[in-house]
């Protein structure tokens, strides 16, 4: 299957994504999602605020057994520049950053040192799908590829390539409200696409991530994550 390289997002598309609902974005915003996977319920809280030409993002994921904390620093086009990951329950502490033509990953996992380098050239590094795909959802692009570092499963501590494909526009029901949305399908690239894919919905007006549906692990139940609250960022 022929895949396109990730297109550069135009300034106009990015401006629409960031300025629709400008009051919230200019000062930052906190978004809360509830995910149901079988009997398990997980809460994801995303805090976004401007940081230079890009953004600083904090993501706290709370489930039975503890909280996973992540931070991200992005470029203006929302590509990842820096990332930290902390999962005390699994004894996993990671940090990654673009350094020249490399993405340098360091830290520890279950008492063992982690020190790896990946090429920073080619498909963009997009560690946070929910935020990073918003501008593409608003664009006219049909598909592109990006890369992300895995934290569990076969891709753990490896950088994998993913393909995003635009599906038909839809109207979805979100907490009783009809919302016009763009559906994107993300899958592992190439022959690996048969092993995983997930569907992501974005609000047509501003590119806001609304819903995810897919399997988080092979053989597991279908997980559904939905936006349940939007609020201005509170730095206190």
C-alpha cells in the first residue's frame, strides 16, 4: 500500500485549530477523558498551555494500581520535541528529546538502565496522538505517517511507524450532544497493520480530540475513551 509522508501543516490550518475557542487556548486548557475497557475505568487528564512557538502538555492517567504521568514539549506544528514518562507501578522512568538528528531516549525500566538513539529524520515524532493529530484532522490530507515510542507490548522501548488514514466525516453522539466530527484511523504501518488499529474522532470546528475506540492490547476488550470535560487551564 502506498503511503504519503507527513505533510507540513499550513499556518492557516494551525491557526484554525488553536484559535477556535481562543479564550481557552490562549491561556491554556484542561481536558478530561474517561476510558472504559471491559470492567476497567481509566481517567486521562490533559493540561495544555502555550510554550514559546509550541505547547507544553501534561497528561495524568489514573487507573487501578496507580497514576502514569507524562509531559510533552511540542513544536508549533505539534510534533514532539521532548517527552517524559513515569510509571512507578512498573518501575519505568523515561525521558526522550530531539538532539540534532537523533531522538535520544534515556531512563530506567525495572532496575535496568535505558539508553537508546533513534533517527530524527523521516516521519515526524508524534508521541501524543490526541493533540498531535488535530491539525491534520482539519486539513485536506488523506493519509500520512508518523513515529512513536512504545511503552508496553511488542513495541516497548522501540520507535514504531504508524499510518493515519482519513475516513468519512460523521456526526457522533457525545454525552447526549450531536457533534460533527472527523474520523481518523491509526494503524501500524505496512504489513504490521493487521496487528493493531484504532479509530480517533476530532471535532470538525477546531480539531479537538473527542473519542478513541480500539484495543489497547492483543486479545483484550475494546476500549472507548471520550471527552467528558473542558475547562480553562488553572496553574494553581
